[in-house]
C-alpha cells in the first residue's frame, strides 16, 4: 500500500504527492497528523487551526468519495511523529510514503527522522515539491548562491520558469467504491484541547471556494491591481493568502490561471498582471530563502550584524500596539482588524511592522510571533520575510533609514478615512479632514475617548536611524 501524508497541501488538484501515489493500481491511503502542542509552540493562530481542520474535513470526505481513506493521528509534537507513523505504516502494510516537501527547519528535521525510521522497515519515502512553482534551490546566482535581493531573484525566477515551464496535476480519478466519512466534529480526539473549532464564516473552505476567489479576482481586479492594491478600503486584492498557506490552492494554479486569463505570462511592469505575478514571486523568494538559510527559522536575522541592535522589549508599549491603542489611526485600525478577522491587508502589515520596529523600537520577533498567533494565513516564510524587511534586518536592497510615517501612509492609502472609521469606532463620526490627525478635533469636542499618540514619530525616526548607524562604528 502507498500512503500520502497531507500537511500544508490540503487539496486534490495539483498535489504532486497525491498524484504520484495514485499512479498504478496499488491501494492508496492518506494521512493527516494533528499536533496541538507543536502548533502552540509554533504560535499557530486558533483561527488558522480551525480553518485548517475545516479543510481537512472537506478533504477527508472528498478522498472517501474516491475510495481513499484518510487516517487521522493525534501526535502532540514532531518528536513523536516518526514512531507513530512507523506504527501506522506497519499496521496498514505501507511500502511507500509520499509527501510534499516541508520548508521549515523543525519540519525538515521531523521528515529526516521519519525517513530514517521508515527505512528500518523497508518503507521508501518520496518527498516532492508541492509548495513552490519552482523547487527551492532551483533559482541561484551564477556562483551557485541564493539571491539576497529580490529584484535579481525575480528576473532569474521568470527566466527559469520560461525555460522549464511547469505541470498542473489533475485531481486523481476514483480508485474504487466510495467510503464512509465520519465528520471531524464527531471525533473528540481531534478537537480536545483546541477550544472552539467551528469554521469562521468569513473564510469558507474548499478548493471550489479558492478557485472562485481566484477567478473573481482575475476577472474583476487583476488588470488594475497595481493601482488599487495598496488601498485597504478597496477590494483590490485576491485575499487568497489563507488558501495558499493551507495549500487549498497551489501557486502553480495561480500562475496558470493568470496566464490563461491574459493569454500570456507577463514579464515586466509594463504588462498588465505583472504586479500580481510579482507578489507570487515574493512568496517564492521567501520560501527559497527559508530552505537555503535555515537560521531564518531560528529567530535569527538575515543580516547577522543586526543581531546586535538594542531592541526594546517594553511590554506596555507592545500591548498598546497589539490592541490598537497607539494613537495613530491607521495603525490602530489595522491591528483591530487583525484581532477581529484574522487577516490584514499587506500595505497595513508594512505600516504596523514599521511602526513597531522603527517608532517603538521593539524587536521584530515580538511582532512576528504576534502575527502568527492571530493570522489565518500565518506562514513562517512570508511572515518572517515581511517582518525582517520592515525591521531592516532582512533581504532587502533598501537602506535602513526607510521608516514609514504612519500619518502620511494613512493619508495616502486611506485618504477619506473609510478603513479607519470602520475599525476605530471612536473616530466613526470624525470629518475626513481630521481623521488621520484627530486629536485637536477631539479636544475641541471635549472628548478623550481616543488615546494620544504614544510616541513622536519624528523623534522616533531619528532614534531608529541612530540604532542602525551605531552598528557601523
């Protein structure tokens, strides 16, 4: 028997591990491992756990309809997985294990241990690329090193894609009579200690939903994406990140759909659709970095010298940022949106990350962990890459003195304050002329229901620059 181990690739279509396992007539079974203790250690957001398990439920039902049983194991930590998986393989008579490659260091160590344990009972392991369009390590400099700046990586990635192309794997055909499927809600061991697990109606699961979102975006917004993507009050982004993070849709499917919509694959900013394709390449860049530079999974900066920066760990200032009480409306609106919905617009992620690190001078690791603990699309590669980019410690060609001004960012990207008034209810009635700097207007009205700015941006900017300059001495 062949066993397919599903992880963050919870789909039937374009799933290399599933496709290869289903080649031939040998019986196929599937597996998903629930690791609550490990998930907590990795700061996985409860909303992401619920989303993932809701998709596992759908996947199990769809696999059962194809005659493929999905087995569920509850194994608290990765350290226990090799023994538990070896026992299951022995019980089922498994001779081959198929799984899509994991990119994080803890997951890679787990998989190496699994390979060693299964080799002892003659089970061969096949690890395939299901997480990237191009396999991590494929796009390197002429000297065989990983690119450290995005733009040359993007050019090399596009060139490699043109040379090699890619294949979209179809969902497997039926392998026999359909099987019964017991919903996860009826299995106590699945949800024990995980708390409330009902799916959030804002985030319906299923491959059909992911494809619908992708197609709607390509039909309605992709051509204008470069002009509207930075405005959080406008529905100008694909909102596919939760589905990509859980593997409900693959990045290859996204690239293929874009190419089908346009009739070509865009190669430069002058071509419609390129800006969104480039966002997918950013995702690839961070994932390739994570594989080739394992220390990024270990709380270490991409630029080693920045480990000496004198970051703050002020718990009160950090709590004000987390709760949206900074006195800067665009920052507070973004954080309150995150805390309520489990998602944040990418422009806002950059603004709040810059504010935490460059205005409050708080260590980026605290922000990175907080995002993971709240985001439905929490993904180590993208989250770490984004935070280190904002903090000035990551793979970025821009100088450290890039510091976002939260007031002007709000004025530029939420000019009428629509997004701010949606989430900062204290400012719901404020005129647009005052929404980005509301404190004088509030004082005139005799109101004290919104906090004063917790820091002077101009002074904080100077201090942030001095922090980095001190490394040069």
